[in-house]
C-alpha cells in the first residue's frame, strides 16, 4: 500500500512538473503572466522562462520514470530532488536578503516548497532499499 502511494505521488508530481515545463516552453509569456508572484521577481525573459521549462520538464520525466521503474527510483529521483530543494532554498534566500517579502514564501509554497518537501520524502523512501542491500 505504501509503495502504491509513493508511486501515485511521484506520478502526479511528475505530471504536474512536466505540464508546467511544457507550458513554459510552448507559451513562455503566457506562463509568466499566469503564475502568481512570477512577474514580481523581474521583467519577462523568454530565454530564462524556457530554460526553466526544460528543467521542469526533465524533473517531471525523472519523477515519472522513477515511479514506473521502482528498482531504479533513487537514480531517477535524486536530480529532481536536488533541483527542487535548491530552487526552494533560493526562494528563501530572496526573502532573507530582502528581494521579496515573507508573503512570497506563502504565495510560492504550493509550487516551490511543497514539491521540494515531497521529493525529499520520495528520495528518502527510495533510498531505504539501497540501505538494506
């Protein structure tokens, strides 16, 4: 049951990441204006949004592949986890140095912090079989 929940969680998060990245690649300016808080971080930059779109799409693929290949999960999930945690910490740093106010952490929670927390949990779960071997 636990493994099924982990698999479904990774598939759902992976799908969301893949859709988000595809949206950034296909319609970068539409994505920029549609996501709350993004325009507050600086002017629209098509190249930057598409760069991030590639990262999000690859993150989604990694999460989905790990969900579909349980024995290889750690290998598929460590890079998405590393990116999402780094991204979340960068958002915290922006608040610490005064680029954004603390309210931005609340605004960004569902799209930035929560995915990072989820992937840490997924990675910890995926590592358990490696420790037993």
